[in-house]
C-alpha cells in the first residue's frame, strides 16, 4: 500500500512544524511549503502541485500581526491578509476542484472571527470579524463551505482558539516565558503585561494538530471549533510559570493597560461538535501546558 502524500502550506510555522513531526511518524510522504520557493498566489504553480494528486493538503499559512507589533499601513495590511489568508487558499480549492477532486484540504481559521462574549463559542455562534486578519479568515472559511456544498470538495475548517508550544514566537505566552527565564537568571527584573485579568482559552498546539489530523480522516468535511472550552487568566499563566521557576510573582510583574493596542475580548470555545464527531478531547491541561513551555 502506497504512503499518503500530504502537502503542508505554512510548514515553517508552529502548527506546520508540529504537523510535520506527527505525519512523519505516520509515514506520510510530505511536501513542505514555507514562505520561500513557492508562490501560493500563482495559480499555475498551485495547479502544478495538485497535478501530483496529493491525498491531503493542510493550508496553515497565515498573515497576522500580534497586538504589540507595529502595523503596516492599512492598505498593505488588508492586501497581505487577503492574499495569504484567502486568495492563496482559493487557488488550492479551485485547483483541487479541477484537477484532483479526491484530495482533502484543511483550512486553519481563527477564533478572531467572533466577538468576545460570556457564552462559549461554537460553529453556529454569531460572527463579527473586525480586523483584516479576521475578515480574510472568515471569508476563506465561508469559501470552504461554498466548495463543499456546490462542488462536493472535501474542505474542512478548524476554528482555532489560542494554542501554544515552544514554536510560538512574538505572542504573550512567549513574552511571559522568556522574561521569566531572564528574571531567573537575573538578566531582567520586570515583566510588564497589559491586563492580568484577561481570560484566554489556552490549549496545546500538539492537541490541536491532533484534532486537525482526526478531522481530515473523517468521511465528510465540515467546520469545527478547536478549543479547550476552559478560560484561564493571564495572572494564572504567570503564576504557574513563575512558581515553576521558584520566582516570587509579586516582586516582578507590573500591569500596564496602556500597552494594549485594543481592549481584550473573552473568547472561550465550545468543542462539543469535535468531541461528538471525532471523539477528540485535549490531553494536555492548562498547568501542564505552561510548565511544558518552561521545560522546553
């Protein structure tokens, strides 16, 4: 029996690197695409790739800016978000429709398509994307549904909530962990964060990648929330990290709401559908997740 052929777009990112490890163990033949050497915006290149009739395509590429990073001008931000998060994905959908209808494709959407609210968010919750990133992600998510319904394409979507690993850089979790280690080494004295009481649905990227693979092994495609269903505060995260390093939290952490580019919104996912259809549940709890980030 021949090995499955799998394409990973965004192979150099956090999820792409973990997925590569997972699928190597499952003995897939992998075609790994990063930011260099392949243009997702050129339909001819995408069609040439799909001519190889891959079994699976994971579209994990994304254009996104962390809240504390400087933004480009509005036009560039919108253009780049649309090209990477939507147009490139559309090129793969269309190539699969025309050339290889049996190929299954997965798209990584985002919880940022939702407003924050007190209710847990599922696949039927109202959406209200407010940034170029979120708008382009939701547009691609809807295009997947269109290709499913109109063309019978296996186009599954994972609405991913916050997920962490040692590979995730330039986000709050990385800032907390890296600064805590510097304080432990007496190379820094202060960790400044925007809102200690902000609530986040934090999961392990290893669990979420497992969910992606499980979704792709279903007989029919669909859209799934991938989340833990539990919220924890930034203060909780810091407490676990500092305790792991035997550092007194109160002596080193400062809250500064002024560093927040936008007000924090509480988004907690409801992964019930994923559990019912796939039997998936996160294996790594919050405390274990934070401590593993310290260990790694």
